[in-house]
C-alpha cells in the first residue's frame, strides 16, 4: 500500500536546508532537551510540577485529562514501535507490511483523535473557567499551541497519506533517518523525499522537544519513587486537655 516517492510532494531538498533541518536541528533539540532537564532539576525543583488546577474545576478535567493522557500514551507507543523497530524485525516476526499498515493507521488515527479531543477539552476549560484562565501563563499557552500543532500535523499526515492517498511507508525513510541520529550517522537524504506533512510534523516535534524542559511537560519524567522508601508518617491522638498546664479561667472548651 506504499505510494512511490515520485508521486509525493517534496518540501526540503538536500543541501544546506536539509542539513540544517535533518542534522543540526535534531542534535540541537536533543541537547537542549537533555541539558534543559538537568538545569531545570538543579535550579528549579520547586517549579518541577504540573501546576495542577484541579482545585478550581473538576468536571471538565475528569473528561479531558484521561482522554488526552490515554491518547498521548498510545501515540507514544505507536511512535516507539514505528520509529525504533526496524521493518525487517516485524517481517521476521511474521507480520506482513499490509497487516502492520492497517493496524498502525487504525490505532494511530484513533489515538490522534482521542488526544486532540482531550486537548480541545482542556484548552476550552482553561479559556472558559475563570480561576483556571487566571492561573494560565504565557508559557502554558505556547505549550498548548505547540502540542496542538504537532499532534494535528501528525494526525493530518496519517489521514492524508494513508487514508485519503494511496499510502506511504514511513518505515523506509523516516524511521531509518530517526535511528541514524542515534547512530551518529545521520542521513538527511532519507527525509528529502518524504511528504510535506510528515516533514512539518517532524520539525514541529523537534521544536516541541526543545521547549519541553521549560514547560509543565517536565512532569512526564517524574515518578513518585520516593514514596516507596520514605518512612511512615506517625499520627498520635491528642488528649482532651491540651498541654500539661491547667486551662485558664474563662470560656469553657466545647466539643
């Protein structure tokens, strides 16, 4: 179901532009992502939080938050499977390209719709609920915009290339390019012939990862492991008479 690259629109050809986008930008984004988290953890531990607004409103949050988080989890798992697992491995496991394509497109489309739907509810909540809107910073607005653009482009690329169009096998181009970055042998030529929407999705994702350490998204890398080893909290009951001294004369205590 893969369309030939000759019938696909080209965005950035090889050359200086391709080197900047598909070699320089990935390594710059990766460096900022890692070093930014180290800096944030060392100098802004108290700011390492989601800045939860559950206290202000819960009804919309109970709908939008699980929908977004479960959707983004499926999107993440799909990207891990599609980008990190070579096509030869799935063939060796007896999974045909057609089967993989159908399952990936179906799950990816459903996960993208859930993620965008949950994100839309969360954005609507922040815009319409007064206290939540007041607690929303410029950083939060930029983060929501970046998330919406990246997820929207990913969903659009899936729908246009695989449902509306004749199909596109990104595991022959985008996946090897992605893995080549970690091999320190990046091959920008693999990305020059990919559809425009896939290129825009990749660039927007790289920019999102560069901004990640400086937003509330850092909570994704946080796990409450300290709760497993911290000492128990001891609670003791109080006597009816507080302290060792007799109470002063005056109003009597009630209850």
